[in-house]
């Protein structure tokens, strides 16, 4: 549960936002897409039909996180972040693989029994990170990472973790293969994964199709900002039963459009949140001192707002909740990063 409180301290002005379970999300946007638009979405491989499929995959991963016996300490998860960052860099994988890799690794680590010693989890991280990269490479291209590259990546992770004070043995190829099999068993053979970045990319692509690519160039800086914020969320606020990537991606796109000055902030405000509290939340979550003014005429930004809701395939009320929830998560993550600067690690 996350709250937005009136800065004046008025308890009656407090707004409490609870991210609803995925199965309760409103997927009933009032205006059905016209056939021509659906065809364009199909050509861009971002059809509306994909969204419930992705939501189902996300639900499966979240259920593992919720039911898993292991609750990682912050220090172990920091090592996992370091390992995934090293393997993505070593194997020259696309930047999106960092997000996918952490989604898979978080899911796999949650399956460990609660009695598993931390030393065993840490000792298995280098091989596990390489196994995750191997699975992702197969998903991406259908090809495997060569044995020599797998061992090089494992050695690089071990070196980085030893510099953090970990005592690790060298990783054998057999260790990587065993971790890959364990990961596949954890996923039930389902190798397709969704992450915050994949949801964000999907929603962005749908938005640009719906707006005929008119705002692509105007969104370049905002798109980079959204990716930076997505990294912060993955780093400090890992997915769980409340923090679902689909919700967060919707919120990031909504606030990203505000930062791009293509949408005023006010239409995204839930009715029970005061304007002062809403403005404060936006500034604190975006690290801004002043509010941003929309540069579009009202009739244009209303089209942007409609396209945003249609891209996310949700109602306006749900859009407002997602934006509020995401900004609260960002504000909390920023506070955590300030309190624990020694743990900060940029992939």
C-alpha cells in the first residue's frame, strides 16, 4: 500500500493507492479500435491480443515470487544485479537483456528453500547469471553462447564478486549447465519472459502506432528518461504481488508524456488526490523543482491522452491509478538510493 499525503498535513486529503491484482485490471476501454488501426498494430507486432498473453506470463512469474521460500537479503540481490550486469556486458547482449535477465534471476532465486544458506546462493550466482544469459540468447536468436564465452563471463562475474569480498570457487561448464536446467525447471519449460522493459517497449510502440509516429522525435529524451527510471525501479523495487511490471510500465509512459510536455499532469490525477499533493508527488518522483507546462493545444493533448489509454488497453481510472502508484514507487526508490548510496549500481 502506498499513500500520497497533502503537504499541509490534512489527513482527509490523503489518498491511498493499492495496485490491484492483474486479473482485476480493467481491460474494457470504451472505444473499440477501428479495423485500420488494428491492422497497423498487427503490422508492428503489437496487437491488443498480445497483452493478456503477456499478463498471463507475468502472473506465472509473480506467483513464483510470491510462493517462493527464499526472501533475498538486499546484499545478495545487489550481487545478483552485479552478476547480470557483468554477463550482459561481457556477452555484448542488448540493453533490454539486463531487464529480462533480472526478471528471470529474481524468479529463479525465489524458488530456493528458505533454509538454503546464503553462502550457497552466493556461490551459485556466477553460474546462474551465465545460465540466464544462455536462456535469453536462445530466446533471442535460437543460438547458444559458446562454451568459452560462457566460462569467460563466469570468470568475469567471479572477479567482480570477489572484489566485493565474496569467496568463490572457479565456475565449471557443468555448473552453468546444471543451473540452466534448474532455471528451465523453475519456469516449467516456459522460456518466454516479460519484464518492465518489454512492457514499456510494447506500450511505447502501440502509442506511436496510434499517433501515426507523430511524436517519436519529441519523445526521444523522455524515452531515455523512462529507461533510466525503469532501471531504478528494477534495482530498488523488485517485482512482487503489488509491484507488477505492467502497472509500472503504464505509469512510466504516462509520466514520460508529461515530461515530454505532450500531456498536462492534471488529467492523470485521481479525484481524491489534492492538486498540491499531486504536484509534489510528481516533482519528487521526477527529481524536478518546477512543474512542466504542456506545449500542445487541448484538443491535441486530449488525443494523446486517449491514445495512451488505448495503448495500455485500460480505463482512465486505471490509468490514473497506475501513474500514481508508479510515481510513489519511484519516490520511494529515490529515497532508498539516497539512504544507501554505497549499494547503488548502474548497469
